[in-house]
């Protein structure tokens, strides 16, 4: 697969002309507004918007849509979160250390006083959620997820959404042991094997394992990406999808770096070092599309036999049944499959249209996506992903991070 480092990182719409990009943005804003204003709110459309190219566009929109994606009713939230008792709290010291080390997660140039105030709110959110849910156990990296919600939503909304996320998508990471986390990591190699057997065999020979992707998974890439825009774009995607979607995204990153991996020395240390240093200039929109497409092609149920153990009742994928609150057509898996069918039709139509319209930039982009089995506008993957996610909407102390 030929790669282009020029797409995805700096252009919010991946190379689309400015005029066309502005037009698409306006259409997306109108669709989001309409979906929010109908009764009941059209969550399926919101999921499609979150997954499709460009995501939810602004933090103002995320404040309205993220709660809908997690089925959190904002109208009944208390005006001010309750006070947190820090003294004698078993998690306080570790949380404090991690938050103090999180300076780079705040916008550069933010005044010290403002940042310190947000760090205090970050500590309170974490301790508040853990205090309300004593079955949850803090892990290093959790604060990287919480700070993203805090910066986008503010303390009040962030507390509610983080609590819902912690008891669903992140539930496996918050067990007393890492058994369920290891199980989720075990999905990575079967995906890679189906997508690129050569890379899979090389990694198996190097005995690199999957630990390089641990921080990606348990922080939703928040710890390893330096540009906050890319972080929230991925959060749009993950919130609209199945809890295992971050593993699919990890797999497409490995696939994208195929040449680098195969050029590396075939030993554990070399391959682990290469893969643990994630590039910052990834073509995010292309990889998001590919991850959604792979989810449709190789759903978790197909991979479970190879993932070392069966799902437990406590795992986030099983708790996704709590999200089955809407008609069948709004479920994220239904959306992905529907968009996959649409993709096949679009590919046939687009191939003829591209011959007739000599537009090199658009043509090159379509070819890149077609090679990955996708459509320019996320095609089948987005729509199916959107409609699977509603099925799943809610009813380590390892020193791995610098």
C-alpha cells in the first residue's frame, strides 16, 4: 500500500479543495443541528457525523453531541459536582503524581494559574468517579482520558461522561488485574494477520508481542499524540463505536507502517522501539476509515476464538448491550454494514465518474482509499459503525508512562 505523509495531519478534510471543504462543513453543521433538534434526537445521524470525515468539527458541538453518544441526560445533572474528600483516599497520592506529570496535555501557553486550576478539577473528577463506583480501580493513563473530557466539556459535563465511559468502554481497564486488558490486546495480532500476513509473521518471528500498544489502548491514544486536535478527532470516532475500536485503529497504524516494520531488525527490542514511537503526522482520516472498514470485515465475534479467552460478563463489549435503546437501524454495527453496501455502489459509480472528470488530486485520493477498500467520504464503514454504536450505548499500577 503506497503511503502519503502529506495527508491527514495538517488538513482537516484530507486534501479536499477549500471551496468543497467549506461546503461539506456547512452541510455537516446543518445535519448535526437538525439531528439535535428533532424529537427524539437522531443519535444515528450524530454517530455518522462523529465517524465521518472531519468528525464533530468543534468543541462547542462536542459538548452537545458527546453526551448523546454516551446516552447521558444533561438536563438532570447537578449544577455543581459534589465536593471530593481527598484525605485518606487510597488513590489520591497516585492520581496527584500522574496529574502533576501531565503538563504537556494542557494547551501550550496556558497561564500557570489556569492550568493549576484545571489540574485540581482533574483530580476531583477522577476521585469523584472512583468514589461513586468502588468496583473501579485507578490505572496509570486514566488521567490522560479524563483530561481530554475536562478540556472539551468542563468539570460538570466531564464528570458525568467520564463516569459513564468508565463503567462501559473503559470498564475492562479498571479491574484489579490486567487480565481483561491483556485479552483486548490479544485481538491486535489476529486483525494484523488478516490485513497483512507478512507483517504479522515478521512480528511473530520478532516476538514483539503487543505491549507496545498498551498505552495507545488504555489512553485512547491521548498519551502518545501531541496535537490535541488529533486526540479529540479520535475521541469522536471511538465514542461513536464499539469499545474495541481503538484496537482496530492500532492495527491500521501498524499496517500503515508496513515498510518501516519490515525494514527493521527482526528482534523484539528493535521492533518494539519502532512501534512504540508513534508518528505524529499520520493520515488520520484515512486510518479512521480503514479501521471502520476492518471492523465490518472482521468483527470481534469472528476474532474471539483467536483472542486467547472468551468474553466475560464484566467486559465492556458485553456491557454494550446496555446501549440497545433505539431501533435496529440506529445501531452502530448496522450503520457500518449499510455503509459498506453503499461503498460498493459508490465505488462502481465513482470509477466511471473519475474517468470522465480529470481531477488528479481527487483521483489520487480516491485511489488511495480504494486500495484500502474504502470510499472517499468514509463510505460503508462510517454508516455501519454509526449504527453499531447505539447497540452499545450504556444501560496496573505499572509505570508505563513518563
